[in-house]
């Protein structure tokens, strides 16, 4: 008996984050998300990190998938069906849950391009009509309200998203991103995606 | 005689050509202008209605051209402090700057709004009557009863309330930053100091709903 108690305590600590969601209605939904987005929601291959993302942004995107507004190929393939039958309160609970997880930095860009990416992020390139990202996404890529956190997202995800806006895919109604991305060339996209992958 | 006539006409042609080339260099090419305009609208909204990014980006629609021109020059000369707009304005030629400043005058999208409803009546009273006990003049005296401004006095109607609030709260830290080049921003200095933050928020809420 004496030996069992410490093990039980350890087990209780290990299971506590899971058990606190086990009884709620969204536990199953969280598991559905983390199959692709990683068990810690830190992103996995093509699925972006959700941990620490702005909850209003996650909510807006889930609504956008269900309404078929966000229409890039991977969103169509995976997220349209994933978001199709979510209740409004489940969407809000999922968004709040993933927003509450501490995000990890991807560190997977080209380090040599980070300085140029940082310059574009902070200052834009006024001569080429490229807007400074920080005006909307904040000085540390933290995002605000329905504007997403970009700091520490993976290089491959950021690169693909920036390319897709330039190709005419949509994200949200009234989003300035198609206009922004239309001014970015391949070199600028490489630099921005690299820089952001190192931002904490 | 013939020689003089030829010389005369050659000279006239040369003067004309020189004049034409100066005129052309000052004219903004239409596609350059459209590209720059889209660049402005990336942040300030496709109809110039303003946008809530990480920072509030002000409404430019319906703004007084003289005011916009003055502000762009103030960014360039660092009399008005704003890191983003200093970069943006530095890349504008004088003729582009002027052309952009005049473009927004005729846009008239509905206001974005977003001010606190509870503040509107208080804000309206302050806008129209001022605050005699705090030595704050009526805003309408300069900005007009409809808040549309005039010449170098800016339009306030439809302005984003959080933009309006942060500008007035930080007035003396952002405007008139070069003591060797005083500008008209000094007019607002005392009034911005005599208003409390909640009074500023009330006026912001009122003017943000005006069309």
C-alpha cells in the first residue's frame, strides 16, 4: 500500500490535463483536432500549430471552413468536413482551449534569411508597395482579436499560406491578405516565413 | 532673316520640350498611382474606412486633402512620430503625396463605428459646447458642426474611436516633435491636456458615428 500512493499521485499529475477535459463535451473534439495538429497542438507536418493561437481567429476560421469561405486545397480536403458539424458553443470551447495552450517556436526556417524577413515584417518595403506586417499582426507577431498570431509558426505553413493568397485563394471576408500577398515575390515570402519561424 | 527665323523656332521648340519634360516628371503615372493607392488601402481599408489591426489604422475617407498632405510631410520630417508612417511617407514623391492626399476626399463609406454607446450623449454635448470649467473650447468651433473639418483642420466624422482616443491621449508625445519647426498641431496641445481620458473617450464615441 505504501508503494502504491506515490504511483497514484504521479498518475494523477500526469493525467490531470486530460482528465479535466475528459468529462466535458469537447474532449472528443479536441482529440479529433490533435490527430492531425499534434498531441500538444504544436502543429504536425501540414497541419499548423493551434497552441496559443488567438481564440477569435480559430473561431472565425472554423466558421469559414463550415461556410466554405477558406478554400485553399488542404482546407477543402481536411477542414471543410472537420468543421462541418461543429456546434457554435463547441467551436468557442475548442478555440478557447487551444488558445490557452502555451505555443512552442518552430525554428524550421532558413536562419540566413531571418534578418531580411524581420526587416520586411517591421518596415515593409515602401518603394515596392509592400506593407509592414506589424501594423496588423503586432510587433512580436502576437496577433490580436481575429488577427492570427504568426510568431513561431512553421516555415512551411507560412510559406504555403502566403503563396496561396497570391494564387487567389480566400481566407475570410474583407481580409486584406490577398492584396498584401499579391505584392510579395518568392524571395520575400521565403524571408518572411523564415523569420517568423524563429519568433518567440 | 531666314536664319534668325529658324533659330527662333528651334529655340522655341527647345523651350517647349524642356517645359514638357519638367511637367511630365511631376505628373504621377496612372499605374504607379493605382499601385500606391492599393498599398494605402491595404491598411486603411479598401474604401479608406479605416481598419482595426494590431494598431487602429485611421479612416482616410472624406479627409481634408490639406490635412493629409500636412501629416504626410510631418511624418517625413519627423515632426509627427510614427515609425510605420515615416517609412511609408519617405517613399512618396511630392507629386504622389499630393495626388494621394486629394484622392480620399471623395470617398464616403459608412463609419466603422465601435464607440461606447453610453458615451455618445456626453460626447455630443462636449463636442458642441466644450467644457467651460476645464477651459476646453467646443470642438465644433474649428472642426465644424458636422465634424467634417476644413483645409488643414481634420475631419473627425466617422473616425475610429480607438484611433481618436490614442491620438488625443498621446498628442504631445506624437505631434510637434521638432521645436525648430513648430506646426499647427500646437493648437490642440492645451485642449488635449485639459481633457480627461473618459472625456476623450466620450468625444471619440460621438464623432465615430457621424457620417
